């Protein structure tokens, strides 16, 4: 029976992947329906704690976007990329990493991908190199962002085991940054040089390659103020989470639990941005970040609910099979998270579905934290939005998806970056924890 139920789970995920976007959340809910009504399983827990954080952070981010703050940040990124343009393969992932680290969502990469592609073309650099590692960096940065739902939820699992929120970030941030930088070194040598690429030459001959050049940027009146307010919100979240941590104990009995505090802080920042920057709140509903964030909420709800339903029902069986194996070979957790994220398409959903079970199996906090970066394997199937956007924005044709599906421009940079992030996670974790 367990194999039939597993088949239902995988079938729902496959169907969701075929539908694309928000469809994976729809299919996850359909899978729960079949497992509960036809297989007699008790429904798992809907991850509303994760969803509320995503909604609040996205609300503040969308308000900042409408106020012009996102365009202002993209302009700063463009200026950084153009100053030493020959280093675009190393600067591009730094830009997308930092933007995701601050915003808590990898969808901020959308706005920088056209700039990365243009700067690479201007310098004769194969655009697939900076674009591929930049997309991967935007995904991995989720596991190091102080405001991402995946990090906040994971921190709530670790604190009862003696690992604070700050300790988690102290391991996740340096390990992922070092992993991505070293992966960028390798990525800089992948593929033919642009001038030697047959696809590029064919497109160039047909006049299908164009250069955008630099553009004049005019910031909206409230752009800088909105960015400042958003950064203040992030600092407030980090400070409050640190102050209420049991290991720090500055606030012994907090009135607001950490998750609720993040929601309150982010909604307050959205209010301040709307008031002081004269934002029309109706426009926030149409912002691209708001739409993608709300889509992510549905995806997390459906898929994480599906995973929790299956795992909770068969937890004893999973412990019997996997417990000793994970104790003997702890690095296997990273592989499990890697392949799960490939199907679940969400760092938060993967963390919510598997991390509690992993810790119940006796996996040490060090192993769990070191393996955390593996929940970012959203690049394996070439259907993730930022991945597809990078392919579309590269008119040289160097960033492409091969006919065998998995032989695309992102697979090697992504696998290498995650493997190195996990490796350095164990190293930094051993020093911090």
C-alpha cells in the first residue's frame, strides 16, 4: 500500500510540474484529496506558519517595488556590473545573491537578468556563464536569507535543539557565499567562447542579436526611502529574533513569538512605505513580486501539505528504513533534500516536508544545517521561472536547454554550488556550533 501511496504523491508532483507555476500547488491539493478519501490517510498539517511569512514579506517587497525601490536597486546593480564588466561572471551571482538575501525571494533576479545578459554581450563574454550562476545564486540565497520562510521555519525546529537563529545564519551565509563564488570560478570556463559558438554566429548573421546599451535611469521620489524602510524592517527582524532567542535571552518572555513578529514588522514596513512614499495600495496587487509571491503561497500550501500527509502517516516505516542509514552516512540527507526540492519546487515546501522528519530520525543539527542548501535544487528541471527567463533573455542562444532536458546551462553550476555549499556547511558548522 505504501508504494501505491508514494505513486500518488509522485504523480501529483509530476502533474503539477506539467501544469507549471501555481499548478503544482493545485496538484498537491488534489493528491491530498486522493490520499485521504481513497487511501484513508489522515491529512497532514497545512503550513500556514510558512505561508503567513511569505505573504507579509511579499507585501512589503511589492510596496517597495511600486514605490520604485526595486528599480533603484536594479540601477545600483547595473552600475556595479558595468564598472569592471569583464568580471561579470563573478559579480552577477553576487548581485542576485545579495538581492535575494535582503528580499527573501529569488524572484528579485528577474529584474537583473537582462542587465547581466547585456553586460556579458558587450564584453564578448558567453552570457550563459553569468546568467546560469546568477540564477543558481538567487535560489541558494534563500537558505541564508533572514526573512525567507524556509530559514525562519528551520530556525524554529533548531532552537529546541540548542541552535539559535543567529547561529543558523552564521553557518548558512558564509558557506553558501563561498560555495557560489567557487562555483563561479568553474562556470567561467564552461562552454565555448562566445565568438566561437555556432549558435551565436548563426543568430548574429541573421541579425537576431542586439545590444541594449546603457539607459538613463530616473528614480521615483520615494524610491530610496522605500529601500531604506525595507532594510530597517530586515534589521528589526534579525534583532528581534536574536533578542528573543533562548541562547541570547535579551527578551525572556516575548509578547510576540518570532513568526508573528516577522509578519507584524513586514506589514508595518508596508504601511510606512505606502504612507511616506505615497504608494497607491491598489497598484501593489498588480506588482510582479506580489503575483509571484502569492503564487508561491499556493504552491507551498499544496505541496507541503501533500508531503506532510504522506510522511506523517509512514514516519515509523521511514525511521526504520532511513534512520540507521542517515546516522551512518549523514551526507545522504543532502541528497534526499536535493531530489525532493527538484520535485517540490520550493525551498520552504521542501524544508517543511522533510526537515522535521529528518530531525526526528536523529539527524544532528550540524548535519541538518550543512545539508540545508540542498533544498535549493530548483534548477534541475528546466522549468523554473527565473531559469526560463534567463534562457529567453539571452538572444545569443548560449543559455539554452538541450534536447535531453537535463543537459542545460544551469545543471553543472547548480550541482557544484550546492555540493560546495554543503561541504562548507559542515566546515563552518563545526566551527560555529
